[in-house]
């Protein structure tokens, strides 16, 4: 799967929005740092797991 097709997936954009929400929550103080890190890592995992399953 190349970058063009990855950007067209809902999973990618959901992961990106999760990372943005985690950063925003940490910066504004709405989330404690541990929760923000867990949310960001989980969102990134969703993107890369989707890519790995598509290649496999």
C-alpha cells in the first residue's frame, strides 16, 4: 500500500485525528500526560497496524 492509498482510508484519518486530540488535550491540560501518550500511541498503532495487515 503506498502513501496515496493510505491517505484515502478512514483508519488513517481516524488515527491522525486521535493524535491531534491527544496533543491538544495534553497542551490544554484537558488530559494528563499519561493519558495523552496512551491515546497518541494507540492512534499511531491503528495506522501502522492497518498498513501491516494490508501488506500481509
